[in-house]
């Protein structure tokens, strides 16, 4: 490491410049900054971010005010700091988990390590540049999502103006903590990840045990929902259970409670104090934890990062490969087999199956268990059916977001699809077969769970399932089409991932648009007339899916070779 002093001042400044150069180089590659070349696009981008920020703040403010009116967390119509502690802790832990997963891949398995580690800089600067990139992502995420939640909290409690700059100041420092903690966790997780990748039996056994335990636990919890929910009669007991949970959570996660108090202050009676006598001690703890984790990372980076990050491409030893006799198969079947094997090895297929075949049916089971405990009229019954469709579509279509980059993820090997002695359509569609089959299995199970609660006829249940699945097909081919028309090969050729893929962003927008359209159509038609509702929706979804499959194949024939 470089010591900061008179003698080493020049060396320190040089290290800072090198760190800045490495960081900006990676950010330039990973972030889409093409809009800065056009004043109109830059202005539109700024306005869009402001609108997004304001919308999240407004929605959260409405939720907080509504909760205050109901008196869910306080008898005096307040929202205590304990509630914000739970919210902040949940977001913080999710950030640590996502950053750990990302840093394991970025630090030790990213292809750009081949370039970064050959630069004439100290290894720890390459390490810190990776952390700086993730810090920028974390800061951006907090400013666009977490900060609006805290601003809404301040608005709902009529905080003074000093609270808002204090909030922004703190999140500049708080945003680095998940990244530093994740960097420390990435070292042991890197070894675990390597071991699990090598020993596939252990990997599948872990997935099976975790999945079985999670499903069993979830079903037990759902079955404990009482058959008749009467919140008014049981509110006294429920209120104190909520208080016990909040207080117990803050006792267990006292550090997170301290950081939350540092941000929002404390409410004594009806008086809100942003700055209290505990502000400076908690600020000192925040600085101490940040410095300690940064120091640990610097100590660990010098001896370990260079060795582990360079090992995959400098010291990787090939294991014995068992040769198998080649079998002649149909080109399309071979491509599907290849995608199935790749998905199984890369865990993407297992993850997709866990979400669609396990999580989605459990979500439908939970939703209908709650609805069955309520006394609903005809309108409520129709809304229940529409909400089931909405939940299924949101989960199904969300799994297609990764499809919007399925061809770009081939990176520098993408050209191989264009030199195969077969048609492009079969090779590209082969990547969609496994997602289609997994979604089909998940849809069948989910509709089966729904039908056990539903009063719809068997024919209508089948039409409902077909409508959901065909909507999924339309979104699947639409997402794949975007990757064909606007591929991101260069990004994935350099990095294993892209944090801000425009195709994935558009696919995510379509998830909500298409889900809400089908939800609104089913609800409107059901309330207008119950006759032939699902037949009409089935026909509409069939036409939509047929249109997207046709345009997908057409654009492959016309544009794919030149893209």
C-alpha cells in the first residue's frame, strides 16, 4: 500500500489518478452514456430521472400517510423509527447479497481481468476500481429508490429542511458499506462457488435441500392462515404482535437501528428530533465500520486478489475430459441439447425452474388462501380471478427479462451462429425452447392450484391457462427480438454481465404493461359480462403471440446476418 505523507505525496496522487482512470474506463464500458452526445437525449434523460424519482417519492408518501391514518404501527397515528429500521435493513441486506454475487463474478471470473491485471498498476488498485464501479451502482440505486423512501418518510412526518441534505450526505457514505462487506464475503464465497461448480452432485444436492426446505416451510406458514380473517375483531392482539416483532427486530439488529436513528432521528412523544445526542456516536460508528471494512479489504486484496483473479486464465489446469462417440442428430435437436446443457451447468435453468415451477404456484396458493378466508361478493370473486392472472403474468414475464440478452451473452462467440450450416431461425429459437417448457410446466401447476380454489368451469380454467401462457410466448419472442435487433455483443465480450442493458430495461417495462393490460381486460370483461370472457382473451393472446413469432422469424431472415 501507499503511505500518505510528504515523501510519498506524489506517489499517492499518481495512485489516485490511476484508480480514477481504471474506474472511469470500466464505467464507460458498462454504462450506456451515449445520450450525452445529444442535448435533447440528455435533457430527456434528466427529466425522466426526475419524474421517476418524484413518482416513487409520491407513492411512498401516500402509503406512509395512509398507514398513519389507519394507525397500523402507532396508536397516535405515527410511524416509529422501528418501521424504517425493518425497511432499511431489508434493503441493506438485499444489497449485500446482490453485491456479493456480482463481485464474485466481477472480481475473480470476469474477462476484463485479463486486461486490468496487465496494466502497470498495483493489484490493489485494480481491486479498488472494481469496488468503485459497484459503489457507483449502489449509490445510483439508493438515490433512485432508497432515498425517495426516506424523503417520503420525512414528508409524512413534517421534518425540517435540514433533514434532506443530511439524508443525501449520509447515503454517500452508507452506499459504500454493502460493497465493502460484499467484497469481504466474496473471498470465501469464491472458493465455495468454485467447489460447487466442480462437484455438480453437491451443487444439485444443495439446491434440492434448500428448495425442499423452503417449500415445506412456506406451505406450513400458509396453511396456518385462519379460515376466517376478521381484522377488526382481532386487531388488539394483532397490533401488539406487530409491536413485539418491531421491537424484537431492533434489539437483534441494534446496529441497523442505530444507523436508522442516525438518518431519521428519534420521535419523542409528538416531537421529531433529527439530530439527537446519539447522532455523533452513531456517525462515529458508521465511519469506524467503513474504515475497518475498507482496511480489511486492502489487507486482503494485496495477497489474494491478484492470485485468485489471475488463476482462471494463467494457472487453470484442465481436468481429464472423457471422450464420447459423436452421434449424428438433427441440427435443431442438437442446438436444444446444447442450450439445455449450458443452462444446467450455468444454473440459469435451475433458477428459472425454481421461480416458475416452485415460487409461482406457492404465490398463487398464498393469494387464494387469503382470498378464501374472506367473504367476497360477485365483484370480489371476479377481482380475485383477475389478480391471480396478474400475479402469474408478472412472475412469468419477469423471467423473460434475461431473454432480452440471451444472444448478446454469447459475446465474441456470437458469430458462430452465423456460420453454422443451417438456418438461423432454428439456432436462435433453440435458446427459447427451455424457457418455454419451464414456463409451460409452471403454468400448468399454477393453474391447477388456482382451479382448486376457483369457481370457474374446467373449460374456463384451461382457457385462462392458455391465455396466460400465450401472453408469455408473445413477451418471450418480443424480448428475444429486441436482442436480435439491438445486440450488445461488445459489452458481454468484455464483461460477463451488463448492469444497464437497454433491451432488458425495455423488456422489464413490457412486463408491467402487458400484465396490466391483460389484468384490466379480464376484469373489465368479467364485470361487463361473464359469458365468453376467457374465450375472447384466449383468441386475443393467440393473435398477439402469433404476430410476435411471425415478426421474430421475419426479422431474423431480414436483419440478423447484418447485425
